[in-house]
């Protein structure tokens, strides 16, 4: 019986299998360790990328907090307050820009250079893709060019109200005074306009200087009030 068991063991024993088993036992642990090290390296690399991205994002944020310091005539400093940040959609900003647009587009000045500058600012709030631009161009072509009118008269604008009808539509009322070149008043009347706006934030310094928040007049209609 013992001889049979011994013979079976000799049959099962295989030097090639024994060598493979020894290889696996000797180098398998090294392979597993290398795999674990590579996995750890990728995890650390991911953490490093997240940390660097966070630092870049934090560094790109403005850390300056503006304060308003009011000084009276005697040089005394009044209480310091934090300047309020103005949002692009702030109604106060929109109201001010619409008012300035009406003043720029309707005024007639004696100084042609100044006239060109205010028209340039007005047209920075217009775009060829909007009907308002066509309306303004047709108005100027019908004998209303401010450069031609300035040879005989001037026009001053006094804004009365700028009120929102909806989030994108505003109503503007103003008084318009026409004077001859000697300064004598020729005519005074009231005007009303309805303007539809859109906001497209600018992405270059030139447009930022003329149209800081990217407010554009999409549609515009005005009429004289009786």
C-alpha cells in the first residue's frame, strides 16, 4: 500500500508545474506590490490635480474689498462702509444706461467732435442684427442727421422718467428743447419711447469702455406727446 501511494506521488509530481508554482510564489508578491504602488500613484496624482485646481481658482478670485471713505469739508472722516457690488442686471445701472442712450442719440451739439463721440457711445448699444439700428439709421436719413442740424440748431434732452414695463422692456419720457444757434428757444415738447433691451456681457476692453455691462437696445419706438 505504501508503495502504491509513493508511486502516485511520483506520477503527480511535475518539475515544470513545480517551477511555475515557485515563480508565482516568489514574484507574484512583487507584481502585486507594483500594482498597488501604481494605483496609489494615480490616486495621489488625482488629489494633486484637484488641490492645484482649487488653488488656481482661489487665486483668480478678487480678494480686494472696496470701502467708501467720506471726507467732509473740514477733513473729518465719516463712517467707513463697504462698497456695494453692482450686478449686471441692477435696475439702477440699466436705467442710467438707457437714459444716457436717449440723451446721446437725440442730442444735437455745436461741437462736431463731441457729437461724434456721443453718437459712438450710442451706437455701442446697437447692433446690426436688431431692428432698433435700422430705425435709428432711417431717422437720421430723413433730414434728422445731428451734424446737419447743428448748422442751424441745437437740441438738449432732459430725462423725466425711465420705468420698467417688464424685465426687458422700459418706457422712457423726456423733454426736448430746440434752440437756434444764438441760443434762442425755438420749440419745446415732450417725448415718450419704449425700448426692449438685452444684455450680452462684453469680452474685450474696447467694448467694456463704451458699454460696460453689454446692454443693447433690440427694439425702439418713440413719439411726440401731445
